[in-house]
């Protein structure tokens, strides 16, 4: 598995190193290795992304009411789970957010599960990946808050219920919202990094059954962290899109 990932990474660098360097230069970012700016973490992310796209295309092409295939069954189970959770957290009107929340859950889960393969590092154990996911989530719920409330209505969310304390609560709320980026990043990164480390320790010369226990622990952490990330974003979306009378 590791050899295949290294091979794909070399191919990606041969094909896309120049445009990747140009894009980074436009952002005033100097890559550590200009000749191969694409690392194995990004390769694993691209594999997960491609796998999800192919899965959804297969589901779309094989949709059937009378004879649903296994891919459709899996898709329906995931959809019902995410829909049920969002219904509990966000109430009615959650349908527009389900595609993004579902993709968020599946992408993070599959990235987390990469650590189960010997020799592979979990992409989410690299702090850049959780940071990117946290930034996307932050932008997504704020944009939807602005769309649902308007600029003035959304700004009122940061001012609190008492108008004469707005001058104090507004900067506090802004800071607390910005802190969500750090919170989402550290929570996902720290847990997956620790899980990777524990799995590595379990595989270091210990009897066979002990490493299996490490893999089971990693599987549990991977599922829980993907779920928590999705759940927190449901809460943020619910708060951002709720009208004052719904508080």
C-alpha cells in the first residue's frame, strides 16, 4: 500500500509540480521542496476525494426503487443518519445543508481510517488538514448565516439580547467565533495524532493480539472524531441560521 502511495505521489509531482509551485508563489508561499510540493498527505486526500466522487457517481447511475444496489443501500444509510442527526440539532429546514454535512462526515471519516493501513499516516494527523477543514466549515456556516439573516440580522447575533451590552458582547462573540477554527483544528488533529502514535507503539514488537487492539482503538477514535466534527458544524449552522425568535 505504501509503495503505491509513493508511486502516485511521484506521478502527481511529475505532472503538477510546476502549476502547484506557481499557485503557491501567487499566494506568497515558499514550498519546502519545490521539485515535489505534493506530499503523501495530499495524495491520500486526493484518493479519498476521488473515491467519494466515484461512489456518488455509481449511486447516481444505479438508482433504483425496485432493486437498489449495495452502493445505494450504503448511501441511504448514511443519508438517513446525517438527516436524523441534523433534524435533532437544527430542526426543520436542514435539507439544504445535508450534502455538505454528509461529504464532511465521509471525507473526514475516510481520511481518519487511512491510519489503519500499515505504513500510512492519517491525513488528519497532519495539522494542515484539520486547519483547512476548520476554515472551510467556518466560512460555510458564516456564509449561510449571512444568507439567512442578512448582514444586519446576522450582526445582531453577536450583540446579545441586551442592547446596552452590545459594545462589550460584540468583540467577545467575534473572538469566540474565531476561536472555533482553533478548537476544530486542535480537537481533530490532536486526537488523530495521538491515535496514530498509540497504534505505532502497539505495532512496535508487541504480540499480535495487542496491535489488533490498537487498530480497534484507532477505528473507534476515527469514527468518533468524524462524527464530532460534523455535529459541531450542525450546531454552528443552527446558531447561524436561526432567527431571533427561535433562540
